[in-house]
């Protein structure tokens, strides 16, 4: 997946106004099967999977014993006792090794864990016209496919799993198919979608789109030194069940979170980048994790960690950009929401 096919702004606005096609075959897919698959995932994931229906997806955190975020991933229930974890590309090998280690250490002998990444291709189709495009090549009604649900079907008579979610803030779909057939689907979607304004989208626009939508990037906005309660993932933690990292997270919540990830906008010309320092009343108080110019809002936006007393919208602080200081203001997330 290149940084750009044409240019970042054009690709970004195309996704917002029409549709964009993303080649994200680099994402990881790990299958967990067996009689004890549910119990195993309840032990390793922060989210309570009880009540999840076949075809439903759930976002969760894979936490360390200290409560840090090892990965944020999507959990698909494909069939009875058959789950698929869709992981970040950079964390897939680490996740897989950790799952195997826990399985052996905790005696989950009837759980099968398989890294299917090399066997599965994955495309994201995002934007307001994405449903119109995909419906041309799929036999099931996409109107019946709920958000954060999936269906096992065919695309161009190729066995596929299609789900509805997205990383851009727009309506959109994911297409999973055999790795040796995914190129056919890519080519066909671009051909069918040409009448709807569909274009291929690179990593650059993927990053600006996700940031406008207030979504985090692993390695920038979260990692193993950061807990779900310090970012926007407190809602995927269920302390009523036992899981790895639960005690540490319970202790942090009881003792009080000391820092929070917030969204901010800037009124001047400067753009805050990852690693820039945040100051309040002349004192260094935080750090920027993500920042860019928003093509939709036409202003600089970003995410930053600040002390817990500063997250209220309207709070101002300064960001050091090289040798100068630029004013920023805390705003509610997401920066952009479709329909407004």
C-alpha cells in the first residue's frame, strides 16, 4: 500500500465525497477455534464477549498484565466456537506469540490458534457510495447488513466475508477473500466503481481520515505503556470478568487516571506532529501523539496526552513547534462526523 496514488488531499476528499478503496492485506488475521475458544478469549481480552452472535464483530483490547495495550483488535464470531481476530500489522506476530504462550501456560489444550494472515487478502471500501458499488458484485442485500456485523458470502463468485465498519468515519465495508483471488476483486471494484467516483487510496489519506474521525493509531497514540482508561477505550474494558490486566486496570481506575488523550485544534498556520511537547502556563505538561492538517475542516488538528484536569473542551494550551509556541484548544472527538 503506497503512501499515495495521486495526492493525499485528493484521495482524502474522494473518500469523503464518493468512495475510496484501500489495500490493507498487511493487516493480521488470527483464527481461534475449539470448545474452549470463548473461555480463552474471555481470559485474554478486555471486552466481555458473552452474548456475541454469529456474524457480530466486537472491538477489544489485548492487554498486558500491567494493563497496557498490547493491541486493539476486532473480534469476529464466524461460527460456533470459531473466532477471528483482526490485528494491526505491526503487532500481529507479537499478538500471535502471546496467544500461544497464554494457551500453553493456562492449559487451554482444546483451543486451536492459527495465523491465517498469509492466506487471507483484505480490502476496505469506504465512503458514501461504497454500498452502491459493492452491491453490484455481491448477492446479499447490504441494506440488511448492520454496522459491526459480517456475512459469509461471495464476491464475483469468490468465497468472501464482508463486514460493515470502518476506520474513516464514513459508511464502509471490509472484504476478506483468499489471498490469491483478492487482486481480482480489487480490479473489479475499481472498474465497477469508476462510475461512482471510486479511487484507490494510500496510507497518507488513511491517516488523515482516521484522525479526523478521532480514531487512534497503534504505535502513535497507544502502546503497552498506555492503558485503555488513558485513551478512549475505557468502554471496551469489563472489570466484572477476569482477564489478563484486569487487576492493574481496576487499581488504576480506583486510584484515578493521571493523564488523558484529548483532541485539539489549532488556529494558526502551524501543524503539531507526533512527539511535539505540550505546555500549560509555561510548564511542560504533555505530548502530541498525532497531528495533521485536516482537508475536510481546513485546519490543523491532533491528539495529545495532557494531565487529567485539562481534557475539558475549550481548555487552551501551547504546543512547541521547533523554536516557537502555537496555541491549541481542546475539542470534543471526533473532529469530523458524517452528516454534520
